[in-house]
């Protein structure tokens, strides 16, 4: 069975997820996020991919991207939301288990559960919407044009 959280992951993290599970994908995003990593054909136990994601995830990524340099996506809030969604999707996944797994606040998990039930993308709940309130004390550049 495919996880509902999988489709919200970037490609390289989907590969890690398929090979070694959500924990490996989360570790890769947390430890390598924002970094550019050269992916060899074979890697020893001290290579960053193996250290961060484990042997299974590293082997799967090397099979897909060998001999290239890839940019790992930053995990941040999206990873925490996906981890919470995994717990909520699991049979018997409770609010407190999701809080323990993700580190998010209870209210954030409740809002996430509501959005998942409504069919919204998890990524939309992980990214804060920009404030539409404008500071009237500042000049708008468009007023000068």
C-alpha cells in the first residue's frame, strides 16, 4: 500500500521513502537539505548518503542518480507535517502519537487532520501564507512609478 504522504515528497525523497521508509526520507531532508551532493555509482559506509539515509536509501538514490550532483530539498516544516500525516493515516493513529512523532503542536495536528480529510495538499498546510496586511507607514514602490 502506498503512503498518502509519499506523493507530497520531492523525487529524491520519494526514492528514499520507497526503499527505506519515511524515517530515511526525513533524515535525508534534515541532514542533507539545502546541500548539493555528488552521487557516486558506489558509496562506502562513510559517504553522506549512507550516513544520513542508511544503506537501502543510499543504494536506491545511487541507482537513480549515479554520477551526477543533486540538490537535496530542505525538509523543515513540510517534513514534520508529512511525519504527522503518516501517524494520522496509520491504523489507530492518535493526536498524541502524531505530536510525539512530528514535534508539532496539538492545534497544528488538528488543523492538518482537518485538511487531510478535506483532501487538501499537505504542502499547503506546511507553508505559511504571506500576510496581506500592508504597512501603511511605508511607501509602495508602485506608487513611485
